[in-house]
C-alpha cells in the first residue's frame, strides 16, 4: 500500500486531487495546514510521497519540505508566477513540482512516475564504481573521501545516477533542476554545472568515464 500525504489549504482543490489520486491501495490523507501535516506524518506514516502546497495558512510549505528531506519524496504545488519558490523547493530537495492551475491527469502522471522511481530505490545510498552517494544524508564520497557538492550539483547528480544508462535531454535537466521555463535560466548554466561536477568526480574531466555527453541530446551517467 502506498499512502500519500496531500497538504493543500484550498478544500475544493484538495478534495479534487484526493479523488483523482486515491485508490483502494493508495489512500490519500488530506491536510490543510502544516500542523495537520506534521500530526499526520507522526501518527499515520510512513507515507510514500507528499504533495505539498507552498503557501499555507500557518507557514511556508518550504519549511515542511526541509523537515521531511530524506524521509520521503515531495512534489510541490505552486502558483505560476512564483519562480523563486520553485527554485528554492528544488534546492531544498523536492523531487518535482507542478504549477497551478494544473491538469489532474498531469498531476496523476507525475505522481505515478515518482512512485515508480521511488519503488526502484531500496535505499537512498547508491554505490557505483569508486563512488558512494548517500542522497538522503547528502554525503558524497569517492574512494571513501568526502566530495563537497553544491545544491545544484547534487540535484544534477541525483537525476543522472537514478536514471543511469538513460540519456536525459538538456531541456529536461534544465526544467527539473531550475524552473519550468528555460528562458529564466542562462543557457550555459547546465554546461557549467556539468563541468564542475566532472571536475569533482572524474579522474580525467576532459575524458569523462561516468558523466558522459550524448552530443546533440543531453547527458547520461554511464553504466560502467
């Protein structure tokens, strides 16, 4: 059973989302405040996923996001023009976001995709080659030595490693790391982040063994 935690203060919207997502094997707990969400997390957990509105009557959903980081994946709900909230949420560890107004079918697809990814991860710790990546604790090691990564580098690394062997397009990476509008991001930002990550992880950054470029498409974390 996959229990979902929905934190949305708009009762009509919350009930609509719950109706769209809830099944016999997937109950949805609807909370309208941070206080209710905290109570549900302690009393009804564990949850497989949280769907979290940013603007709540008793505080910012980003505060709650910080509290649950590493405990469960989070999809943010935010207003169209709140790009700063999207960026802050992704930097704080949100897995995905969707802007209001949104299609319930699109939200359902995003939720299903995230649950599939989560079910494929028995642990937040991934060991590959000389690396040990603990995404829950945000600790990254190469040959046992800690590697210091920025929030953006961590987000890029997690996307690539969780989808290793699969090419992720530049557009998809920009969309999921920064905002829902690539026009708000410097075109070179992704290239710069890739270079910095290679400099920290690859033995020979100019000839990467792991973080590879698929020319004309995007990037992939190679299965070595």
